[in-house]
């Protein structure tokens, strides 16, 4: 079974610390948790306290990194909202679970599940391997079983990455101001070996 801590470590490598980029529609962000989407996250208290102590982002990030309770809060937040919701602990393939987790964090948990379901449908050899499944954004027993039993998990991972790229491309095409994030988004599109 897939391990949350492996996926969490990978995603935290992508997310970094405190950010408040003027073009980021999520607003003030800490380790990928956006103030727009999660205004009631209890960690904002520590983040804002650290921001009052210093105007230097590096200093703020050191203060926050040393706060063990905050870091535990971040980990619990991600497990509940991005790992558990898509039942990733039930996935056999760590690379696929990590990819879905990272995609959920960056694109939304429902979007990640939709990408998985679309990928499964594209890889069923026009229904010869298994019939198409509903693309409903919910990782249920059928989505889970097909993912765990897929004969070509590397192809599934590549297809997931293709959908992820298309998602980023659409965002940048629809709003040119978001191109500033495109290189960072591309670093998350990791093709299977």
C-alpha cells in the first residue's frame, strides 16, 4: 500500500514555504495551503504571528519551520484533505499515489480523481480490457480496483502526467498572467521511467 509520508515529502519539495505572489490567485500561501481556499486553517495564526516578527521571507520560513506544532498541523491538513479523500492509502503503486496526491494539492482533489478516471478510460483498449468507468471525480471501488490491477502502471502514470500538463496549459491559455507559474508547474509533470 502507498505511504502518505513519501508522497508528502515529495509534494513539500514542490510547495516550499511562505509565498504571497501578486499573480497567485490563492493569495497568501504557506506550504501550498492558500488563504483563499482555506481561510479558516488554524495555522494562519502562527503564519501571521511570524510575519509580524519579520518582513524577511527567509526569516519567516525559519521561524515557521521550527514550529513543530505547525508542521504537524500542515501534515494532518494534507493527509485529511488531499490523501484520505482520494483513498490513496489503498493504492498499490506508490508512484501513482504520489502523483495523484501532488496533482490534488496543485489542481484540486476532484480534478486529480477525474484525471485518473479519464486516464483509465483512455487505456482500456476501447473497452477490450475493461469497460469505461464514470468520470465523476470520486475514487470509489471501481476506480481503485482498476488502478491497482492495471496491467501497465507506467502508461497510467504517463497518461496522468499528460492530463496534468493539459490542465496547466489551459490555465495559462485562459489567463496570460498565470504563465509566471508555468515553469514551476512543469516541474510537477514527472514522466514515468
